[in-house]
């Protein structure tokens, strides 16, 4: 499932600083809950990883070691060691290990360029980390946590319905 | 028949156990095993914890030490065997005769399995490994028909394990030099076939090009299902023709032959895929577990779903049902 254009379109105009702030908060939360991610990532933790959702006008560059998150907009991908692109919900499912990266590559849902070794290390580290973004998001929302978690899980199950892993 | 399941990470190991594996196979995070990929495999501590988890659920753990020892560096493999035994591995999966000798002499009670990488595919070779090293099980190369396997099992005194589902090699395990030719690294010595450090993908419009070392090995058209970036699954120009010269990008699936394999005396079915994610492991293990007790018609429906997760999104029974001879 692609992000509906009615939701993607406002991101053409939304302030990048705001999006970056939100993305960094999620990233910090994930690293706090899953510190083991770094250990499995090894030397690749200093690489610049770019995530380019094909259904959003945004690119997210992450450097795990420095806890850096940069968000940019436009057709041109930012400079990065390794780039992965595909629909947003597929990228999020891969981040959580709910989908198999090889299967998504075989079906051409994903495209990977640049340093394949670094991207493979990240994929394997994420796959072992048992990340639940819905729970992590809920952990940031205080008393609204139950509502946020159940809503996020509902959206996730709808988005991945019928997808072979 | 036992179901032997892959795990590249502790999370995948747990999924395999929970999904119904009889045994899980895995390796250490170094060149002692043939899936030495970045971010994959187990530290000593992780293996110890995983073995405890498996034992509590009556599931065995097989540790793959199935690369060939480098001259002068044998201690790396010896230490890996020492640690796997100490941590309580149910069996060691070995390919190198020297390492088999070390394990047989140092740990005579340790169960020893012959890796597919040893390419033991005939009565004499297997009998030698049983006599010399006390091998209790042999994992057969994917070059034999079901009839060949049936003949063989009657002539040897050890259990037989065959690959049932997953990635398909070029049928020369332990002897294949294609990866070495293109990259200088091989699954046999370094534990990596077509290492990711030598792989590049390029998107050119709707086409995707894959490269290994200095070689362009494939171009996939818009929407065309892709395969692994290995030379054996590259497209070649041979004479007037272009196409897959060694083998198509396709995965193995011999679940249609389950009953015949059981009748042939096969003890265990192996699922390939330590490099795959935990979602794949959970899905494939659970599906194959159900298939083992389903009738033939129900089995086909169960397995069809797995095809979409396979290389090239297609499967074959390969040499098990050899039609080209």
C-alpha cells in the first residue's frame, strides 16, 4: 500500500525542521530501546544511510554513530554511502523485521544502491533488534500511548495486508 | 522426518524454534561458516543463550563450521569447534576432513554431521567419513535424484539429510570457484559467495543492473523478478544466444516429493536461508511443518504462498526430479 496522496501532498510544504525533529525523536527512541543495534552493526555504524520512500517527497539520511538524522526534499537523492528506496510502509516493515529484505528485493519492491555491504549489515542488525515502531511511538506519547499504539498497529496491518512478507 | 531450520541471528533462531523446528542450524560471526555476511551470525554468548532456549523446548542446535581451514590458521576453526561443544551444540556440521579429524579425536562423543560443502555424494565417500570420523549424518549435495537417494541410503550406515526448500547452488558445493573468479573470495574459504562488498546495483530508468566485481551479471526489465547477484545466476551470451547459461534465478522446492523422500529413507529435511530475515524463517518453517503432516493436495496450497518469497519468485525441484538427462 502506498501513502495516499492526500497525506503525502502536505509534505511538499511542511517545514523540514519540524519533520526532522519528529524523525530524530523516533530515531533516538529506537536507539534507546534497542542499544544492541549498534553492536551488530559494527564498523558500519559510521556510514551515511539514506532512506528514500518512493511515495513521499522526502529523503531521510541517518548516521547511527552520531545519532544524526537529516531530512531533505526533492528529486535528487542526498549524498550517502548506501541508499534504499521503496514505498514507505515497506521500508518501515523492513525496519521492524516484519518483511524479508531478500523477498522484497526479488519482487522489486525495494532498490538498494551504493555500499551494499553496509546496507546488508544494517538490514541484519535491524532484523535482530525486534523493533516495534508502534510501541516505540506510544512510549513517546504519555497518556495517549494506548490510543497511539492501537492506531499505529491498525494502520500497519492494513498497509501490509496481502503482502508476501 | 526432522525439519532442520536456518537462523542468521538470535531473533531468527527464536522464530525458527517457535515455528516448530526440530533443529536449528547457525554459525559463529567469522569465516568458520559459509554464511559469513555482515551483521549476521552469533557471538559465543548469543549461541549459548540460543542453545539454552532451544533445549528448553526440546529443539536441537546444529553449529555449522563448514568452511575449509586456512593453512596456518587452523586454530580459528579448532577454537570454534571447542566453543560449540562447550556451549552444548547437538551436532557440528563440518566440511574439512582435518576439522572432522580434530573433532572426532578430541570429542569422540560429539555428534558430527557432514556438510553439503564436503560434496559427499557416493557410497564410498560416505562410508569413508563414517569409518574415519564417526559421521552420524550426511547432508547430500543437490545433484541426486530421489531414486539416487533411495539407492544410496540403503548402502550407508548413517542418516541422510537433504535440502528441501530455499536457495539453490550450482550443484558443486565445496568445489565452486565462480565467486573466487569474480571477487577473489569464496564460500569455501571465506564463507561468502558473491560478497556484498563486490556487489553493485544500478537503476537505469525502469531497468535494474546488477554487477559483481568487474562483471555486469544481469539486467532485469521493468517489474521482472530478480535473483541473487551470483555469477551462476547471471545472463551470458553464448554463441548466438543470450540467457541463463548455468541456472535460472530460482529456488529449490521439493515438497511435492515429500512422500518419496520419506520412502527413500531420508531422515531430515533442510531449509536453506541463514541470510534471510526472521519473517522469512518464521513463515517457511511454519508452512513446511504443516506440510509434513498434510496430504498431497493440501500441501500444494500451503507451499504456493512461499513461491513469492523465493528467488526470481519461482521454484524448481532441481536435480531431485532430473528431466534433462
